[in-house]
């Protein structure tokens, strides 16, 4: 039987329940998916695409890899500092990371398994320089592994937040909490989490609770309820199991009627980022035709391009995701 974490929420805590997501946390927790290739089959399509790029640039993101143990028993608190922001932004989170107080760094690393790697020792000895290197490593990792996929991931997380807000409006805290995950239950002013690592009872002391959907956390619920951090519960976003599905869906007829079948087909094919050559092979269009259509889609703000090493990968933007999700 899994350990159970019980969180007691007062009336003041309940008035301070917030919903947001964290680009930084999703980036950090995704590292375990790279370091454990035999696990987490759901993410295999993503891992197969990013693994060669990450291997070629290992030195650039090594400071981050050192801080994410596998299996994940505990993460340093400062690596996933919760921020109840209405517009989550990686740059804002990294700025806060660079400015973190040295004592919080040392406290956050003390719980990590030993022996500590050299990079972690250097971080504890000189937190300011170590945090600057770590933030740079996270930026490098983000560009290689997350940025080309982020519009699709962000659309999924935004959808989840809208669903949770609607649940709260229609059924109050009971429907909100009990709909998060099978491991989470709300009754009698107590929130219980069937937690793989943490057990016991915690009180939040009026600090409220931040609810955060994750795209790269797998099927696990993560909690952070100890000071000085904002109490947070991270749960799998709705539809995350479909995020990396492979398939050959047809372009919606209404969309094809507006932007043309070829462009609609390319937009549908960009479920995961792809190069011009890959799209030509998958769609049967010529490479020149694909390039022209992608230029038009990019001008319209429906796709974006990311240079990764010698390749240029195209991905849907949030506007492109929204267009595809619109009812026909």
C-alpha cells in the first residue's frame, strides 16, 4: 500500500488555491525520461527525437543532469520553485533561479542522495556562480529538448487549466480536487495523496495551495508542502497520454477549405517537430512545395522554426494548435 500524505486545508487556505503551470518544472522533470530510456514508454517518440541532439551537446546541459537523480526520490526545492503566475514564463523562472539566496541552495541540495557529484559540490561552495551555470544549462536543454514541442505542450496545459477552472465553478473544491488524479482525494477538509515517497499529515498555515498540471511528469503526482516554498501539488495534465501519439490523421475539411489541403496536411503532420525533408517524405509533397507552404504558415503565425545543430525543425505555434482544435 502506497504511503498517504494528508494535507489539512483551512478556510484561508481554500481561498488561496491557485492554478498555473511551470515551464521550468516540466523541463527539469523531463530529464529523468532521458536518463531512464527503458522506462516511461509513453514518451518514447519524444525521447527518440531528442536523444541524439542531447547526446551531441551533453556538456551544455550536464549541470542540470547532475541535479536530477534517477529514480527521482527528491528534487532540490529551488529547481522547481512554485510561482503562481497567470502567464508562466521560463525566462521569469530562470531569473528567479539566478537570484536565489545561497542558504536556499544549500538547504535544497542537502537532501540529495550521496555521494554528491563534483558539479553539485561546486554549486554548494559558490551558489551564485553555480546558479548562473545551472540556468545556462537549463536554457541549453530547453532549446534542444523542449522548445520545438512547447506550443503543443502549452496548448495541452492551457486546456487543462480551463477544465479545472470550469470544474471549480460548477462543483466547488470537491469536484476540483477529486478530478485531479485517482491518487488525490478530498473529504472533510482533508486532501489525501497516495504518494510514493511522502507520508504523514501537513498543515499549510494559510499559505494556500498551488495546483500545477505537468506534461512530462508521467503518471506521478508530485507534492511540495514544506516551508519556505509555496505548497504545491503537481498532477498529470488531462490528455497527456495522447501528446506523443503517432498517427496519420486527416486534415479537417473546413480548415483545408480555408488554407488549402496541403497546408492543412502539414499543420496536422506537425504533431511533433519535423524538418522539411521529413515532411516531404511523410506527405508525398515535394521538398520545394513543403518549403513554400511552411513559409506561408510561418508568416501567418501558425508554425515556427527552431534550428537544432544543422537541422531546422518546424513546429506548430499555439495559434496553430488552437486552429486545429477548433470545432469543424
